[in-house]
C-alpha cells in the first residue's frame, strides 16, 4: 500500500467515525466519496490541514481555518439541505437525492 493510499484509508476511518458520532452517514456513492476523501488527504499532505476539497483556499491561514474539515458550515448545511457542500456527510433521515450522490 502506498503512503497516499494509507492516508486515504486513515481519512476515511476518521470521516466514518465523525459521521457516526453525529448520527449521519457518508455519501453512499463510493466513487464520489472516494473523490472527497482523496481531496481531504491530498490537502492534508500538501497544506498540513484537511481543507475541504470543495472550497477554495484563500491562502490566509486565519480565514482558511473555517474550511478545515469538518468546516464551520457543515452542520447547518446538513440540517438545512440534508448534506454538506462537499457531499461527504448526509443526514441519515433522508437518502441523497438522485444526481447528488
């Protein structure tokens, strides 16, 4: 197993644990889930933080703190929309709408 693959496995374990603690589920679409997990692991390796891969970093460490996963927006997004912006976390009360998995 490569270093990158191990980092992705570790990130996926973390995300599963976090989702379980919140009573949520991860995106059931394995391909889309893998894309987000890979982006989180890559950002951690490149920048030292697991920045949301679906949000644009400004380069300002203080401002970008808001988009370290789990970002400051994710709880409201899951509560209001049933999923976070990156489509990593979903409310377990509803399954992802078609086309959004």
